[in-house]
């Protein structure tokens, strides 16, 4: 939601993501945040016009966020497996 308010900036988005990831125990590292349109073209939040779909993607690896009770050889998930979350919302006017 931080990306779609009329006064939003790229910094607002990365700060919101950082706050949530820190609360989840990731302390601001081990993940990447990208802001694009739905065609995966990078964009600047502050210059995006109202009605434009903005996609925020946060990606890391299972080794950064997962629980590792089983080794990969015994059916556990590889620590290099990508984990990605994304949302799409339209910029408010």
C-alpha cells in the first residue's frame, strides 16, 4: 500500500518493506525489493500517474527465511530455492 498513495516515493516503499522484513527477523538484508509495472518494467513511484498498476516484489532464498529440519538429500528444501512475494495495486489519484 505504501507505493500507491499519491505522495509515495521509492524510499517510502523500501522503508515499508524493510520495516516488515525486520519485524519478521530479516534485519534489512538477505532479500531484494523491486518496484515495476505489470510488464516488469522498472518505474519510479513518485512519477507514476494515477491508475497505473504498481507491482512490488520481495525475493530472497529459502536459506534466508526457511526452517531447515531436513537436509536436502532427505527431502528438505534447498537453501538456494527462491522465495518470492508480490502484490499489484493501482496508484491512487
